[in-house]
C-alpha cells in the first residue's frame, strides 16, 4: 500500500528506547530531600556557567531595586536559607537580587542565582513568608531542575529525530503531521507534567530548607493562601480540570494540600533547627 506509514516496529522503537535508557544510565543523579532519581547529563561546571551568564545579562537589562529595606530583607533571608541548603549545593555561588518590577514573582538560575521581583515583596508579610519563596527557588537550584530539563529536552529531541527518520511514506500530510503529533505528545505527556512535578518538588525541598533555616514552615500555608487570593483578584488562579493539566505549575489548592502533607516532616526540622 503506497501511503502506509511504516514505523519499523522491530527496529525504531527498541532502538529509541535503548537510547533513552542509555541516557538515563549515564546521567542518573538523585535530588536532595525527596531522593528522586533524575536524568542529568549537563556537567556542574556548564550548568554554573549558563546560570552566571544569564544572570549577568538580566542584571544589565533589568532595573535593580534600590529600596534599602527590600534588599536588606532579601539578603537576610536568602543567606539563612542558602546556609540551610549548603550541604546540597556546596559549590554554589549564591546571589540574591531584587529586581524592580510590578510582577509578583521570583526565579532561580542554575548555580544559585536568585531573583525576587519587588512586586512580590508587596504581598509578603514577614521573613518566614519570604523564606517560603526563597526556599522554593533554592530548591530548584539544589535539585538541578534547570539542567534536568535541558537533559530531558536533548533526550526527547534525539528520540524524536530517530523516530521521524524511521517513518517511510510519501504522504506529505503524514510527514508534516508527525512533528506536530510528537511535539504534542511530549508536551502534554511529559514536559508539562514533569514541570509541575519539579515545581511540587521545589515546594517540598523549599519548606524543609525554610524549616532548617529556623523559619516556621506553617507560614508557607499563610503565604500560598494569600497569594492565591492575589492571583484571583488579578484574573488568574483558575483551578479547572483543564488548568490542572495544561499548566506548567500545580494549582494552588494542590500546593497547599501537599504542604500540609509535608508539614510534620518540616516541623520536625524546624524544632531541631539551631537558627530559630
């Protein structure tokens, strides 16, 4: 049949699976706190270089806040949380910068570069709530989430290229549809769920770090409840079924439920913290 799509099932899929398995074997590491095995084939040195260069570019192109109070607060909390996480990222070059922006957000780049937008600091009530945010961002760094995403993207690209080359058909519609179909499968079947899983893992690691730093982990619940109201007031915060599966972040109600589940573990760390 002229237009039959031959995926060479006896060759393409086993080899693609073998390639993916090989990447996992040579690049498997373990995340702190959760102990999850992850694929990471980016060297620590390359990861730090990428984070440093990107952060320097951001500092050049994005206004930095000159608010003395905001800066002092972020430095104070950031240093305590970084100290609590020091064993998990011993060679980190920690840097905490307040960027002038109305956006209520924060981010972390590989190697320990943390940015907090001034808009977020308008919502946060105290150091413990700020430790919730910074702990989350530091969790991304110690779990090497950035390099893990790059590693998985590289692996999926290689598998996709091989499977694409295994399709034998002269049907132009089928040929053009494959990249779209494979992209959709990887996005909704892997990329978005994995992104949500990383965000949830950063919440878990973060609440442990804030507790070790001497901040009451129950304050994380106060922050997320207030932040949920804030995003709803600004037209966001949908918790529909579609939002749960099409977003790269967990919905807030799920985050709060997970934090409550992890609270006994976090409170045990808080009770024995010498930084209280």
